[in-house]
C-alpha cells in the first residue's frame, strides 16, 4: 500500500462508540428493554464472562422474536431472543474494511474487539457513513439488509 494512502486511512477505533452497553444472556428481556431506555440505544452486546461476546440483542429482536410470539418479557431470558451470529471487526481495522464487512453481512452495526478478542466498542453504519462521507454506503447496507435488490 502506498504510504500516503496509509496515512489517510482511519481505523475503526477513531469512530467507534467505546464501552458499549452490555447485558448478560440470563437477564430478562424486560431488563434489556430498561437498559436500552436508560442508555437511549436500541442495541446491546450480550456478554458473559469468561466467554466474552455471545450475542447481540436489538429492540426489534425483543419485539419480533419475543413480544410477537406472546412471550413474557419478565420471564424470557435475553438468550432466547438474541442473535448468536455476531459480526465483528477489529479496532485497528480500517474504516473501509469495516464498511465492506458491514455491507457483505448486511448488518447495521459491528461489534468491535481488540486483537485479544476483548470487547472494546461498536460501530454503526451511520458512524462509517460519516467517516467516509458517504450516505450511499448507508443506503446500500440498508437495502441489502431489507432484502431489496442492490
């Protein structure tokens, strides 16, 4: 890679949200919803020591996977509504690489880990679009996520 290009490339750690809100897999969906409200977010990292990141849960997951099925949010555990297949990136990866990964997997957020696989942050499609100055990227990710043709 050309030296001047390396100097211009920003890494994910410069745009990510550090220390994201997290919840345990055995906490209830009600607790997850309350935590989302408290932090004004719609996304939580599901974390369990010593394993680390075991999933993610969104406000949509709570609604579609639990509430719509008639599950009691005071009794249903986060693990029963979370997404297990977590798409991650490294904090020292370029923003461009993270954007590519996000588009490839059709996700709006990536869990950011360091090289030792410790949770260090999250990065959203909006963070990446701002960093790259590209609203087009956000549109492509959202289009792919919804299943519409690219």
